[in-house]
């Protein structure tokens, strides 16, 4: 994996990566692909850990990228790794692995995750892991209603915001504001640039690098060409068999390994 240092005079092509989930193989493949496409800035939208076998390796990569100028925000699994749920309150598979993940991370890695912000704004762009509507509550943007709530909250932060990009959902979807206040849903075709002019407002869920859930195994991320006002959703093949083998070798539940090939 080669990471280019961002050029502060050329922040045109923004690579958006979210929901890595301790999957080194998928993360490295996406970063390499983004660099090959000319990425000049990286935005890392949380859930760096959870489910996968290599949380420390991923956090180290993220820390290095942030030091070189990447933006990073906190996801719910990052928060759980820092503040492990009590065993009596565990309700999800993700919570089941929080204690294991916590034990794999150093004090400095945990401190880094814990200090990450919930959002990052850059001009007309707002980045958030889940919804801009109370981002610390990790609400899902599953549909137009959820996208509308996120956008409304973002605009209260700044009326200049035209783009809200997040992850959390593990699927790639775009929403846009038509003539009325309701948002309309658009399902993208991977690899095809979508015009996203700033005369409208847009909400996108960029998918998951390390654990796609749309029935396909390829990793997901997105490229935002700010100069051309175009958003491209990308799929990247990676060695999911190696990622699954690492999960099994770590003693984590087989389900976390099996789902990678199935994209679920």
C-alpha cells in the first residue's frame, strides 16, 4: 500500500473510505486503487475496527495517513472498542467482538480512536459516519427519510453545506434534493461518474471497504471529483479468502469470515 502525501494546493480528487472493519486486505486494495485514480486527499469515515482480524494494523495505517493529511472521523465500532459494552448489555455481533478488539489495541491506538471527531466539515462538504442528525447516536441512513433528516441537520450546522457523505449502512446509495424538500433516491452503477452539481444538495452512503452487504464480495469506496462536481462509486476486488483465513486464525466467529465471500 502506497499513500501519497496530499498536496494542499490540489485537493481535487477526494477518496472516501468507510467501514474498514479491521480488513487489511480490502483497505490496502482500496487505497492502492484510489491512488491509481489520482486521489489527492483521503477521507476516512470511521468503523476502522470490529469484526475483522487486524485492528491494530488498520489503526496504525489510519494514524499514518492522518499524520500525512488525511481526514478521519469516529464510527460506532471505534467507540465500542474504546468503551467496551458490559457483557450483560451485549446485543449485537459487533458488541461481541468489542472486548477482543480492545485487547488487540495499544493505549496510543485506543487514545487515537477515542479522540476522533464525529464529523468533519470542509467548505460545502460534511463528513459523518452515520447521520448528521445526532451523529453520536449512530442513526442509519437507510432511505430517503433518513437522508432527509441527515441533510436537515447538516444545513443547521452550516447553510453552505451541499454534500453529506457517510458510511455505516455498508451499501452504496445516493440521495438528492429535487424541486421540493423531499429527497429522491438514486442507485449508482459502480465506476460511472455521477454529476453532483452544487445547485442541489446531496447525501451519499459510500459503502463499506471491509464488509460489503449487497451480495457482492468486492470492497467499496467512492471518489469525489470536486473540480468536476462528480461522484463515482467504486468496487475493488481483493483477497477476501486471506481476510477470512485471518479471522479464523484469530479465533473469531466463523460467521465473520464466511460473510466476506457472500457480501453479507
